[in-house]
C-alpha cells in the first residue's frame, strides 16, 4: 500500500513523503506493520539527491510520522 503526506526536512524545506507499508505478518515474526520503502518528492518529482543527503535525524522522524499517520 502506498501513502503520502507533507512534511519538512533540513530545517524547513517542504517535501512530500511517499511510503509503502507492509502489513504485519505474525506467522513469520513481524508483529507490526513496517515501512517497506520511503522516498521524498519535491514539486511532484522524486528527490533522490535529497534522500541521499538527508540527516539521520530527519530520516528517523519521517519514519515515525509515516507510521503514526498509517495508524490513524
């Protein structure tokens, strides 16, 4: 399943965060949904350059935001 939301990185740069969620699979030891892929878009286009230079703090925050939004 693919989802998206708007956020910021690098101290305020607006981005669209796109991500795919895989459902929990308790039978194989994965008890909770997890993020299978997460990428950034700027003005409707993928921003690989930004993904590669993103600070780990931003990356962790975006993963947390994605999971929170999925659980709503």
